[in-house]
């Protein structure tokens, strides 16, 4: 019983980590692009 529960929780943990990795991979480039656009526009205004 305990081993079964542990293995299922490990699988869920792996799925959560994978989901977090996918979210980070998708969001980080977008954030970097937004920051770069804001930074370049601020430099143009100065």
C-alpha cells in the first residue's frame, strides 16, 4: 500500500516538475523579449 502510494505520488511530482519546466521554457523568452522591447524604447526616449 505504502509503496504504491509513494510511486503514484512520485509520478505526480514528475508531471508537476515537467509542467513547471514547460511553463518556464514558454514564459522566460516572452519575458526577455518584453524586457528588451521596454529597455530599447526607454533608450530611444532618453
